[in-house]
C-alpha cells in the first residue's frame, strides 16, 4: 500500500471494502447460534456475499495504483477504514439484526453513491452487488420489524442496538469533509444531500418500527480521522487477524 | 405475514420448464420465507422461485403425504 494519503476515490473504495470484509466476519460469527437453522444459512450466505463484494472492491484499487494483496493481507488494525460499529463482535442476535439494517443498509447507500458515477469499474460491478444486497435488506427489515413489534425484551434490545450503531455509521456514510466534496466534484459519487435522501428512503421505514427517526440522530464526528473516513478506534485485533488470514499465511497459495 | 410456519419451495431453472418442488423452509412470515428460500436453495441458478405456505397446499389424490392434514382439516382426526 502506498504511504501517501489515499485519493478521494481510493478512500471511498477502501472504506467500502474494509466495511464489507468486517461485516462478513461479524455475520460469520452467527452461522451457528442464531435463532434457527434458516437464520444460520442466511448468515452464511450473507457473509459470503460480503466477502465476495469486498474482494471485488479491493481488486478495483489496483486501477488506482494499489497492490490488492498488500491491502488485504498486510495492514494492521489501525490502518483499517471500516465502519466503527463493526469494531467489536455482535453481543447478541439483536446486534446482528440492527447491523443488517443500519450498517449493511448504509453500505448499500454508499455503493449506490458510486454506481452511476464516472469510475468505470464501479459502474460495471456495483449493480450486481446491489441486486444481491436486496435480500440482505429484506432479511434485515423483516427481522427488525418483527423484533421491534414484539413489544418485549427483543424490541428494547434491537432499538438500543440500532441507536448505538447509528451515530458512528451516519458519520461514516456522510463524511462532510474535503475529500468527499472532491469525490462529488469530479463526478465519482452522489452529493451528501442525495446520499442522505437515499439513506432515509432505505433505512427510515424500517427504523420507524422502533420509533427511531434518522433526523433525530446526530452523526458522531468527534475524533474524525479524515484519512480513514471514520471516527477513532480500530477493529478488534482478532477480527483483523481473520480478515488478513494470518493464521494460515504460510499455506497461502494463489 | 401469515404467521409462523413451514413454507414449501418451488423453482424452475428455465422459462417454460415446470415448477418443481425443491424443499421447504421454516419461517415466521412470508417475507423471511422468501429470503430463507433464496438463501437456502442457492446451489442452482434459478430462473424463478416461489414459496407456498404448507397449509395452503391441498392434496388431490392422497392424504398420507406431508400435505394430507390440509385435506382432512386442522384438528380433524380423519
């Protein structure tokens, strides 16, 4: 990976790729242990989708002057650009469900923001990713509304999980900094207003089941790290070791 | 949503092929049944897939299959 700060487009792609890689790991933690066999299968399939998308996104960086192998396999945790809501494992199923709505939903909006832009690889690859993401959206919406409507402990826990993830995730999705303005100015991504509208359209109806309004959530911008496009902190080392494939590095063949 | 239950999964690989029964999923409602079916039976590239609540399938000539109780009716010992 180059030592210089990433270009606006490279930061955006790396931020998407790292978030998808971490989300896949968090989903994979629940292949066993979810409420039913079907939820485990869905978690497995969604994890595979996220890892596949991450691989495609990392490969796009080659066009921007990066070595994808180096990016995927050599960075320490503090060089990850992933959304902070994924730094630690999900504590329970409510966290999983909230993440499918909040983090996976925000990821789809961030993908949409470059799908029609002037980066050719995004225009050709992102639409298929978004089509696969529709099942994640349906899964998250159905589970969130089911838990939120239950009126019991599940409702309280899924609402609390979503409220905990939203401030840092909105800051990640809506970086009101110069690098993002440059990305918009060169035609690579949608404006922040357009992204905000799409975020409301995608997340708003589901979150309303828990009486959460996006307009009431203040993005958490304290300690903003402009290079990594996220707030302070880093993903837990154990997850990064899995993301890099440290344990079996000696057996890596490609 | 129709409530907790079993959904039968039907699919075809090509337009014009007959739908065939490929399995079932347990789901708490129609929306999750759709997702679970698509994610569970994803080993093929399906042209079309649909799910049907097991309770909506009415057997015609046999009552001893998985859908037999629908013909006999809920709570009917016959």
